[in-house]
């Protein structure tokens, strides 16, 4: 087992990474927990729900299971209330512990429920998608979507632990693996050029879920995100760079309708667009932008932006948490392995938003 430590003002906790962690979840439940609530979705619940509930039942504590509908389009108030309804119906107290068993949607909704129920109870992240393992389960961002913007309603709320079992990735479709790899390679783009090169060299092994390659990718991604989050828990500065490609990506998700593109697919395409903008605004070397495009394509994510209409693009990107006033702020790369946030005028961005330009 590998352990990466996260240290923030909001909480100090371990990320445990290793085969078989799913069978050891009982060790992460606090001794004073009065009950355990497993929040999952209909897909993951069918695969792992029974086994996880049985494992957690070995603690001797009551185990409640809540299944949410599966998909980004269900990251809503309705799903949040399914959790609250179940917990209130069973009169669970503030010593109950939530367990988020699923991908990013389950983790975000479950974490938000934990932040809100009785003004805050403990929860454990058990990510079952590659994207959640390398990104959304780490750092305490919890949220639901709004029709006008992604992740606009939520809270910073750190888990008690993150339990990552790479073996569960074997049940994912190839499209989900590609989406997760978008967040993996992002870490190299913004913070570790050597890791980006490693990803270029091992892309085939990563897509094939080679055990050693996946373990290294997950560990290094968690290390980078932990380092960033530990310095800037609430995204006031450095943590914003983790949103490389997300300004464009979130607009794609909102503009097409949540669930049409996977989050990682939208981010992958968004990173290609952000790299092109970096060339135009910061003078990023053209060869680096080409390598980013090639790697996004190699992991199996789209590199051609959808035609949302230029004004629609701009309207969607104005609903972004990085923005200040009327200025749209983007995460850009002055060079590979380094990122910064910068406001860019609309006229500079418009050429990227027309069809067949990226």
C-alpha cells in the first residue's frame, strides 16, 4: 500500500492506494461512528455495493445504503435530498459517517451532503473511476450542478480518508479510462514536465490498465494535487491552476447538456483549447501545444471543440468561479509544467470558438 498525506486547515487525512483496499474499508471507519451510510449509484452499487456493505457491517455498526441515479445529469438537489431523506428517516445523528462509493458525481454529492447534514458530519471517499481517483476525491471540493453552471453550489469540506483500489478500474468502459487519463496528464502539464513526458511514453500501458503504470499515475497525480491543495485549500491562488482546460471544458458540458460528454472528455478538449490560447497570449512554444493535442488524442479524448456558437461559448464561460467582474480568467501555460491564471479579452478568444479552428 502507498500513502499520500493531505494537510490542509480543513483537515489532515491519508490517501491510501493499493490493490484490495475495498476489502479493508472497515479500518477507515472511526471507532466512535454510530452508523455508516454507503452512498453509491445504480451502476457501482450493482458491482460493489453488497461486498462493501458486508465489509462495513463487520464493524458492528448499522449500515444504510443509498443509491443515486447514475450520470452527471443527476448531480442535483434531488440526488442530494435522496441522501438527506434516507438519513432523516432513520434518525441518524451527527456521529454517522458517510462513505462515497463511486465516481466524481457520487463523491461530490455525498461530500456536499456530509458538509450540510447537521452542519457537518464525517465522510470517506472511495473513488471507483480513474478520474475520481486522481482528481475529484482529493482536496475537499463538493458540489452539485446548476442548469446555468457546473459545480456552482457546494462547499469545501475535507474527507476523513481517501481509499483507492486500482483493481476496480477493470470494470470501467474504455471511454471512462480515457476521461480519467485527461486529469492524469493535466497534472504533468501544470506542475511536472517530467511526468508529462512519462505519460507520453506510457500512454499505451495506461490505456491498457497496466498495473505498474496505473499505480504510478495515480500516486503521482495524488502527490501533485495534495501538494497544491495543502498550500491553497480554498482556491484563492495556486489551486486555481488545477482548473487548466476547465473553463472551456465546463462550457462544453453545460452547453451540450450534462452527460453528453464525460467531464474528462470535455476537459481534454478544453486543455487543447487552453494550450492554443497559451500560444497566442503567453507565447507558449507551438511544439508544446502540438504535444498536448497529440497526447489528448492518444488517450482517446476529443480534440475538436463542439460548435456551441461563439456568443454562447462566451456566455457560458462567464459563469465560472475563477472570474472577477466581467473578465473571463483562464488557466494558461507559459511553459510545460508551469501554469498561471490570466484574464483574456473576448476578441482574443473568439477565433478559438469558431468550428474547425481547434
